[in-house]
């Protein structure tokens, strides 16, 4: 078997694996949202912990299929989010704070990864986006603060990290920018629930739908930004191009 044929087979296998993992993530997301809609606790608790590990596995495999490594902090960001998902399912205050801490660490990974990719190089755009999110944060915290009780300081600190992710993500393009905005929306819906504000119809479904989509957009956008900054030339990857394997994740 020639090197070209072997390389084509390897890349094709990796691409199929990445596609299978993404299909698994989509199916698990749909099952989880269905469990929320039908109030099926067993299915809800079984599917939620699998969401971010599946997306992390897909991201790493998709990058490998394109002939490169995934951004080093992407899998940690997703797995830390998965840890937060698990902790939040316990329902008590200690687990909630630990889950918030896990998500906070995930946001540190996201912000660091995006900044390293040049998300803040356009200073004028960064200032405008940061000012918009800072204003939204100040207004929201001002409204929520009296109703958060003992969670005032933890929620304020965490929401600053969350807003930082939204600002940094906007610097890498519309995909990551939308992901950061949806993540902020998802956690804002959680905060209004903590404050015991009136809930939307299907409140939990909206929280998880925006969260799952946000994480997918952040992950796929990070992969695309990583690829565009470190794309192999045609002479380096002739077999990948000959095999018709797409370079995007």
C-alpha cells in the first residue's frame, strides 16, 4: 500500500470518527432537551454529563483529522464545563459553588486561548465590545443584586469572568462571538432563577439549549481560528488535499 493511500485512509478514518462524535453530541443534546421537556429526571441526569466530553472528543479528533493539534486549552475548557455540569446536578449550595468554580476555570481557559489567538489585537473593536458588555453586566447585576442573598459575591465574580469570555470571543469572529453571547444569556437565565424572578415557559430548556449551542460555537470557532493561523501549505499536505478531506472542523 502506498504512502498516499495509507495517509488517505488514516485521514478518512479520523474524519469519520470526528463526524460520529459530533453526531453523538447532537443526539445527546437532543435527548437531554427532550428529557427537560418531558420531565424525565433519569434521562436528564444520564445525558448531561456526556455532553461536554463528547464535544471535547470531537474537537480533538476533528483537529487531528485536519492534520494538526487542537488548541491546547480547548479540551480543558470543555471538560471543566462538563465537571460544572455534573456538580450542578447535585442541587445543594456547596455543589453549586463548586460547579461555579469549575465553570470559572473553564472561562479562564477560554479567555487565555482567545487572547493568545489575537482576539484583542483590534483595540478599538475590543473597547467598544467591552464597553457594551460592561454596561450590560452593570445593569443586570444592579437588578439582580438585592435578590441573590448569600450568592451576591460569587455570582458577581463569576459573571465578570463570563463577560470576559464574551468580550474575548468576539475578537475571533462571528462564530465565537455568538457563542460567547449565548453563554452569557444561558447563565443570565440561571441567575434570574437563583434570584427567584419569574421564569420563562420552558426555562430549563432555554438554559440548556443556549448553553449547548454556545459551547459548540465556541469550540468550532476556536478550531477555525486555530486552523487559519496555522494552516499547512499545499506542499505539506498533498495527500489530505488529494483525499478531499476538508481542512475545516
